[in-house]
């Protein structure tokens, strides 16, 4: 306070009411003083933007939604974005010219897109007098709404097998980058509705069926796709085939491995994609190949198929044994060398391998019911038709079971169940004085080792047959003929043949007779009535005479039949003549004697009976 004046340096605390008081007690009027903080200065920008640039930034064209491809009728917004340009006073310029929007518009909304809206969009911005660069072009493609999607399989096999992996995919043409959601029709597809593919990691038969899908986006819905059918079958087994069972000398064998489709699938779809793995004697043999290889060494081969990623394997094929052929070729021989034999004969089938002293195991192939054992020879002790067939053989080295010979040529053996019966012929049939008698015995296949046995027929009335008495030097002759010298009486002969070791014998031939009209024999035959000619239905008696007690009258008719008299009384045979009684007749005694023979001819009107004398017989 200096005199009547008060000086103060104001602060916020000096805000108050002030007045004066005099010494005499007087008050002045009051003053209200308020003290405030002085205001800060304000900086303003002209133009009034808060961001300026050394060089304007390059704008970017974006799409909302961010799909470069949309479909007719959809809505999209094309926007020009300038980095850090929010709130700045920009004006915009667009290319192409089809964008009919004010130049200051930052975005362009296409409410119902058409294919004419397709194209490349770019923009630039201006503020004050400065323009940005043109943005890069963003392409928008507007296409028609797809009619229907397509279901595909990856891998593209409509048949797969239990345990394989497959992806079922819904594809909408031209939808790359588009935001689709998907619906599936197939009850077991347990996958979110927005997924365009379904991966079956370990397929089971329950995954078989028809698959179809459709897509949805905003307010659009495609048609359902066509159905594709997936078939899941049980695990397959590879099949191995060989074009031959042995590697020929200097050659090879082709092996083919395949995976057969199931009956419900096409071979093209199920056989696709297979690669094959080969094994020899249980060990991996060759790298993965297609379905065919050539091998030049023997062994036990197998294969399996594999496909996909990870690799799915089939079951192993059945194994195939392949032999390696050596140069030795066997020969099948028959001992004895008869290609046709008869029931009961003995024959040996032998496999002969020439060259070297290698020890062999033998294999036989025969189409007979009875197959030979694995020995070098097969002895058939008592042959039958069951042994008939073609026989061939091959040898396998004991020291190397993969090495074999080729198959021999086949040898055919025929065994007939019909026992052979030789046929005997005699010449002449009627004896003339001093003539020799020639016997011929004929057997089927006469060159096949036969020897011959010659017998005289001795009447045996007790058995109503004949016994056979071996002729002198008549045992086992190599010739099929036998000559009898000095025969003067009626006689009967038979023959049979034999061959082999032990010897097999045929049946005896039918007896053949040589007739004599010699009245001086120990037995004779008389005819009553004693006349040359007899009529049919006449009664004729044939009487045997001689110093014997038992007799039979025998008849050899024109048709070659031998028979006994059916009405025999003692030593007399009574017949009532007919045309069939034309024959040669003779008597046979119980002690084995033959009478002279009589040739009787019966005619319809007359029956002529000739008592033949050898001197009167013209033998030609």
C-alpha cells in the first residue's frame, strides 16, 4: 500500500470483492474483481485438412463382397480406397466410362448385376489441384447363374475297395473364388453343409450309393447335380496268369497280373490306376510295373496291385510255379511196344531222358483216370479201359527243382475191354487123298507180337462140348499158319494166340472142321431113306455106326452155325427136313472119334442125299 494506492500481482486467489475505508470511518463503493487464466493460441490450416502428402498415394479398387466373380442379379459395391484418406475432401474419377456416377463418389453400387457389368475397374482421386495415380485394375466377372453343379470323384474311380481313400467333390463351373455353401444328398455324408468336398479316408461298403449336391449363395440356389454312383466292394485279390509254365530253352515266360472288377462295375473304372508289385520265391522281384513282365528264370512267382496315395494294396495273388527248361527232352516208350492192348494184359509206360547222368524226379501227365506215379516207369499189371489215354512226361532235376525238361511228345495207349478172339480158317474143307490141310489163325493187329497155339478138338459128350488137344509142335509158333500132313478122317481144330511176359492168352477160336467121306473110318454115318433127293417135311434118320456106346450127331449149316441134333435116340438122329437142314452132318463118339461126313441138301421139292466118295469129289 503506497499512500492511497494498493498494487497486486494477480493470481487465481486474487479473485475477490474490494473497497476502501477512510480514517474517519467512511466506506467507499465496492468492486468485484475476477482473475482468470489467459487462453492458449489456436493454429488453423488452410485448406482445413489434417493430412497432407508429399505425393498423393495410389488408390485401390475393392469389391464388397470381395468376389471377383458374381452371377446375374447379385449386388456388389465397387469402392475406391485411398490409404489415410478418411475424412479428406477427395473427388474421384473412374474407368471404365460405363460407371455412371458423380465424380465425387467414392463407391459404385451395382444393385442387380448383369453380364454387361463385367470388366476392369480402376480409379484416381483429386484433392485441391493434385491427382493420385490410377489404381491397378480390379476385374469383375458377371456370369449367368450356373444351371447345375457336377459331382466328381478323386481319384475318378466309380468302384473302389474297402479301405481305399476317395474324395467326393461338388464343382460349380466358373465358381473359382466365389463364396458358395453346399448341400448334399446322401444320408451317410456327415459333413458341414458349407463343404464342397467329402473325403472318405477308409471306405466301407456302407459308403456305396449315389451322391448329388447343389450350391447356395446370397439368394441364389442351383439345381441338384446329376447323381454319381460310388460302389465300395470288398478287398480284391490280384490274379496272376502265365502264358506257359516253363521257360523254354533260350526263351521267356510272360506273366500277367490284373485286378478283376466286380460283376457290378465296368472294367475301365475299376482297373484304373493300378500298379503291380512282383515277388519271386517270397522276395521282391522287380520294381513296380504295369501288369506284365517277362521272366527267363524259374521260381515261385506272385503279385499284388496297389494304387492311390497312400498306396492301397490288394491281396496277394495265388502263386504260380515257373520252371526253367533244360535241353534234354524225354521220350515216352511202351514195353512191349504195342499201342493197343487188351483187358488183362501187362504193359510198362516208361519215361526215358537221354544225355548226362543227372538224377531226375519225374512228372506224368495223362488223360486216363489212373495217373502214373512220379517214377520213370509205370507198370500196368492188369490193364483195363481206365488205363487208356495219352501219356507224356518230363523230368525235374533233383539238385535244382526249378530246372525241368520239356514235356515229351504224347504216346497214346488204347486198352480194349473186349477180349480178342482169333478166327481160324481151314483149307480145304473136304479132304482128298494125300492132300495137306492148312490152318490159318488171324488176330486183330497181327504184327503186335503174337505167337500161336494149335489144337485138335476132341469131342466131350459129357460136357456137350469139346476138349482141346495140342497138336505136335503146335505150341507158341511165330507163324500164323499150321500145316497138317496125312489127314484122312473128319476132324475139328481150334487155335488161340498169346503174347507178353507174363503171357496173355486170347480165347480159343471157334472150332473149324475138315470133313472126310472115308467109309473106312472107325465110325460111320448112314442116312435113311438112302436116296439122293429128299423133300421138305420128310422124315430122315441119321444113324451112327461103330464100336462105341455114346454118340452125338453134329450139323454145320450153310450159314456157318454149328449145332447138335435135338432129337437123338441112342445112336440115331431123327429130323423132319426143312430148308435150314441143308448142312454137313457127322457123328462124334464118346471116346472122341469122328465118323465120315455126309452133305445133305434139302430142296422144296426134292431132297438129294449124296454119299460122297473122295474119288468122285472135284476139289478146286
